[in-house]
C-alpha cells in the first residue's frame, strides 16, 4: 500500500487512442470532479486522496499492464476502473489474480460477469443483456385475453448489438411475446428502408433495435427514419442506445414517441443526480453524459464503502458491497455476487421535444405513451 499519508487510487484511462476524446474525457472529468469533492470533505479515513493515472492508449493489453504496475510496483491503496468493456476485460484477470477490488462504470458487457470473477463490480444500472427488459415488460402488459404481443428485432452484429439481441430473445420468451422477425444489421452500407420494410411485413406490434455506438453509419438515426418510412409509429420503436440531446436536434419531430434505454439521463430528478449534473456543469461548462455518471457512481460507492468499513482492504470491501446499498447518481445500487447491480435500467421516451423517464416506478418523470394493444390471436395449440 501507499507509503505516504495520502490514500492513492490507481486508474488506467485512454489519454490517447480511439476512446481518448470520448469516454476517456468523460471518465477523467468524473474522477477529477469527485476527487475535488472528497478532499473538500476531508478525504477518505481522514487522509487526503490522490489519483495515479496511466494512459492505456485505448488498448486492452496496455490496460492490463497498467493495473499490474499500479498493484505490484506502485502499491496503490485502491483502484477505479477503465472506461470501456474491452478495456475492463483486459484489466479484470490482473485484478482478479491479485485479489483487488475494481469498481467500474461502463464495462456493461454481460460476458464480463459470466466468468466467476469475485472482484469486478459494475456501478451502472445493468448489463447490455438487460437493456430491453423494461420495454418488453411494458409491451407484455398490452396483451389482451386471447392475444399475444409480437415483436421484431434488428441488431448490429457487434458486441453490444449481439448482447441486446440475446436479451431480447430471452425476455420475449419469458414474458410471452412472439418474436416474429430477427435479423442482424449487416456491415455498412446498409439499406435501412429495406430492412425495416421486411420487419414491418412480419406484422410486429413493436420493433427493437440493438445498436453499437461505434458504427460509422449512424444506425440509431437511420433506423428511426427507416422505421417510420416503413409504416411503424414512433411509439412502436425502441432503441438500445442511451439518449442524447443530438437525437432531437438530428431527427426533430421524428423522434417524438420513440423509446430508448436509459443508463443515466439528464432529465433524472434523483436529488443525487441533480446535484451531480449541476456540479459537473459548473466545473466543466457542459452537461455530463452517461459515461461520466457511471464513473462518478464508482467513486460514490467506493467512498461510502471505505467510510462505512474504515478500511481499504479489498476482501472487506467486497463483503460490504454484497450486503449494503449505496446512494449514487445511478440511483440506489445493490450488488449481486456476480458483481452486477440489482437495479432497473430506466425506460425513456421522447415526448414533445423532452426526454421523459417512464419506468421503473419511482423514477418516472411522465407517464408513457405506449403503442396500441396488439390484435393477434394466440397460435393454435
């Protein structure tokens, strides 16, 4: 551990490479914002806190080496996570072998938590597998006696899109929804109007679009336009991406009524979330987005856990995470032994130019405008 009076927290972030100007910046700002705040409150365990940050160049191998260095050479007291699922996957074997706790806020790939790891925890509202759950729960409630809802699924053949597809198939089956169209979005260029026309021809009540934000052809916006050209109403459409103000700027009235998953959104009225957004904008002159919220939630959980246990010991902290709850910008987080949170991903809907949270109960800012109830008979037994 650190030989100074300071509590030293080790971090690997992409100062260079493909994530440097996006998630790297978002996480760096979140960590810096918390660092200033926690030191203003007297630090951790009455000691000043400082960060040791190494550049991983947006590469998993470099991320792994950075955490090895932080643990073995620098002997840092605590760790905070990197900024992306593939970077987290690089770091996880290193911290697992060392028995060191790693809180991270955007490595939401469900595959990260299917490997029996003990020390990796996600300070987020759920994994990519769970993104469609809230929307499908709403759709399932539209069913009338003798009728079953029908859904279409299109998805990018990439990590996030594939995980969303797996989750959609799982929850549709669990909730009694017939999946009548299931097709991957090919490599660009893609004929989105043709794809959505074929989805529409299958007769679904709703269409779910599993997206990956790293694609260059803007599948989010293209899917919205193409779905409406094919005859879908906006309220029949769900997108797996987290909302952005650019959605309304880019799509105008076409986005009105569309549903999206919300890991964290600026319209959240949770007092902790409101305070975070205000302090972030004061510090950096711009509103935070969901990666910054994920990074800040990691810090909040870490601060509460260390303060409540009086130690930086990873095993003690891990046990505390599994039996406690934590107030964060992501809401109240509780953790399962897999490291995933026991939390509900928000279901958002664009309404009249504003983004509203319509589920789960207790977090809503408005009632949903759901699609029409289905009119399909149950299949013959």
